[in-house]
C-alpha cells in the first residue's frame, strides 16, 4: 500500500469515527437542553405562586487570599415578596464557627441593616446604587423565574446532585453583565424540582474565594411574622450609617 493510499485510508477512518460520534454528541446536547428547559419551566411555575420562604441556613464563606480561611455561620432565613414585587430578606445568625453569635440582618426597600446585640451596634447601609445586582442574587431560586434568570445569566444544565438527601438539578450561571462579572465569576444553583426552589447556592468571586449557602427545612408561603423586616434595637444601641 503506497503512502498516498495510506493517508487517504487514515483520513476516511478518522472521518468515519468523527461522524459516528456526532449523533451521540447531538443527542447529549439535546437532552441537556431539554433538562434545562424543564428546570426553567419549574422555576417559572414556582415564581407565579411565590410569596415567601422560610428555612434553616448554613452560610460557609471561604477565602483564599491573603491566607486560606473558612467561616461557617448557622441560622434561619426568610425571603418574602413585597407588594411592589421587590424581594425582602431577614437573616438571623445564631452561631459562628460553632460558637453562639447572635446577629440579625435585614434587607428591605433598598436598605440593609445588621444588628449585633453583643456590641450594641446596628449598621445601616443604603444599597440603592447596587440594588438591581443585589436583587439578582436574592431571587436566585426564591421567587425568580426562569425567564428572569436568562436575562441576567448564561444558564447551563449540570445534571443532578444530592443535597441533604435530595436529588437536585444543578445549574451553572455565568454573568452576562460586564460589571457583575468583575466581582462574580460564576454561580452554581441546586434546584428542588418538586418545589421549584433552591436548596443550595455556591458563588465564586473573581478573587478565588466563594460562598456556599445550604438550605433545609424549607417552608413555602407560610405566615410572615409581624415586624420580620423591621429591626428595632434597644435605645442604647449605636447606629452606624454607611
């Protein structure tokens, strides 16, 4: 067999092998697209009826610079949709790295408040400049629709993974907004396909650090406690405005 014929034969074999793989690749891509559509449709359905969600939360914060460190906080969280459609959040931290560390954080109407009774201090921050970006994070898996998700993120399907014994659909989110991409590299979101809400989030910063939020004992559309988003600390509390 001369060298020209050998080259031609090898090219034919390589081409045949490539073509043999193409249907499988196309089928896998089509399946992933179908699965993604199912998750986004479930989020759409959940968003239409969403009023509130209460859950236990584990908040792990990992940094890599200047030295590796991890901080783990445990508490409860409440998400609620306001009358104007905005998202409100009330977070109560109970322990920090296993030690008692009471802390209340509330976000409503573009204002964030953090009250620490141990030092009798409340920090008040007006977040109007970054409100749209903050709302994009707050509604991830809690009241945000699939259509809303696609407007802000490039969304891809990553299969299913177990979270607290539940098989959850995993989504990868890449920011479409250039300014958001300056601080957020990517986000992973795990969705409970029965309820259409998040059971876990992982957000990677551009500095190499990341935050993991894991939710359990989730209750949807329950009664919201009176004054849940209205922090009223004792009169001797120091107020710090930022």
